[in-house]
C-alpha cells in the first residue's frame, strides 16, 4: 500500500513538496488549500532568484540553503515544464545592485570577496559601467553586477507547478477554509496516523502531514506547543507598463527593486508592514514605491502603476524558515516561514521534505528546525535535532492524547476550531 501524504497549504512551497513527493509514484499525495492555489506570498512575489543580493552580510546556513536552491532551479523548472506542458518564465538576466551614493559603495565592496568565492561571478562597476548595463537608470555612484542571479514569473510558475502536480497524480483540494480538527496517532495504532477535517466539512486521512500553511502556520506552532514565531507581513507591489527590454536586469537599491517581466511589465517592490491578515493595497505603501521608482528610473516620473497588489509573507523571528520533523510527532513535518524567499527556496525545501519522508534525518539542517525556538533546543553534532537533557519534547497539551495514543479517540482541535469526538 502506498504511503499517504497530506500537505496542508497550496502555495509554492506546498505545491513543490507535493510534486517531489509524488514524482516517483510511491506515495498518494493530497494538497489541502484554504483558498486558491498559489495565493498570498506566492501571489505577492516578484519571483527573484537572488541569494547574493538578498544575503549581503555573510555566507551562513540560510545563504547556503538559498544558493543550493538557486543551483537546483534549472533542472527543477525543466521537470515542471515537461510535466505540465507550460512555461514557468525563468529568465537568467543577472542582477545589478546600485549604489545611489558614494557611501553605498562600501557595503558592495565588502560582500564582493565572499560572494565571488561562492560562485556569484560578481564584479564592481563604475557609474559609467552601470549606465551601460542599464541605460534607463538614473545617475548613480556605481554598482555590483551579479550574473548568476535570475528570476521567474511567480504566477506562471505556480500555474505550471499546479498542473505538474496533477500530471503526477497529486490530489488537489482548494477552497477548504481553515482547519476544523486534527487527529494524530502513533503509526502502529489501528486508526490512521493523521486525519484532518476542514471548515468545509471534508475529512482527509494519511500517514504523514506536511505543514506548508504560509502566514497561517503560527496557528500550528501554537497547537503543537511551540513558541509562535511565524506571523504575516503584508507585502505591497506594483507594476508599470514598460516595453520589454527597457530594464534588462533585476535592479536593487537599498530601498526597492525592479524586475522586468514579459508582457511589458516592470514590477517594483516591495513595501512591507504589519497588518495582521489584511491584504488591502494602500496609497501609502504604493506611494513609497512610486517615489523611489521615479528616482531610480526618470522615465517613470509622473507615470502611475498599471497594477497594484498585496499578499501575506510568513516571517519568522530569525528570518529563516521552519523545515523539519517534530520530535514529539514523527508523522508531522514543517515546511513554512519562508518570508519573501518562498519562490527561491521552493526546490531546496521540497528536496529536504522528500529526504525526511524517505527517512533521511539529515535532509534538513538543524538551523531550520521547527523546534529551535523552544527552550532547551540543541543541535546534535551531526546536524540533527537533539533535545537537551530535561527539555520537554512532548506534543501540545491540546493534542496530547490524540498524538501519544493515550486515548486514540480524542481529537486535537485546530486553533479556533471545535473539539470533536472521533468520526
């Protein structure tokens, strides 16, 4: 009998994990999504694959994960396009980090050495060289060109990935609303290890549960007795009607970025603020982008964006995602909290989740373990998670009996949801 994997969340991370888990045909994979596939953080993404531009301080574990994911992208996209028959919009344009003032050059120079060692191929540019790369750019003090970086059309990729999932037999269930109840039992129990019921009233059963709930993942941290670190950040983005090729590279300044997309769109982002789960677009947020756009590209002065949108980005306390297995619930995996790097980190996260499903406990670094904020957390020298002596590794009290098998008929109520007896 095939192993049954339930994936909660159908953004880019959930779909990527589903595609990897189902590709070899050894698992039955179901994705349960509260709304529509590829929404929220995915919908608010410019699709930048820019680990060097996004990580400017040091080559830490997070940078290594980002770089690994960038290197996986060409082959990963090729597989998706082959399975879906659709294009994902991958464009290897390279990036230009712009120094608007002389003082901005020093940070660019300081990162050059270690990023070159990591394969960026970066080079410092004079003002004249930057102008030759981007003729439409306003006068600047210079910049850094990184040819290794690329970008993808996020909605296009999400649509292709959704179709690729269907082609490998993934069961996709959208419009389910929130979680009403969750039941977890030991693998040797007569009942299934995982069962969940959605607000829509549908019940799903499986052997493993992968939590990819994006901005809503904090609810599950709370449910499992973990410090609640994942929270929504509203990201606002706009797009200008600009002919293809007018802006040739991804362009970064300290205040905003610009990415040229096919179809005559120049995407600019992003304004961020804390607004709970509100996704309204505000004049203040977009106005900030308009001002910086006019400053960086004089051709945009007086031009109004043709599109404005917003989405929720799942941020964590340390800016790193949660990827790993829960020590008290071995059938539960987290793959959430990717903040603004979900598109970039999709292939590497999916590979880590597949490794965990196959029993490789070192597939995900302890640097991203979902329990790292819990008091007493420590990492084993091998890189695996190891609870400190005396540290609690039990499951949350609301799910204690269901998860431990003390009373397999009890159900752990989802946050805000009802407590139900066994179906």
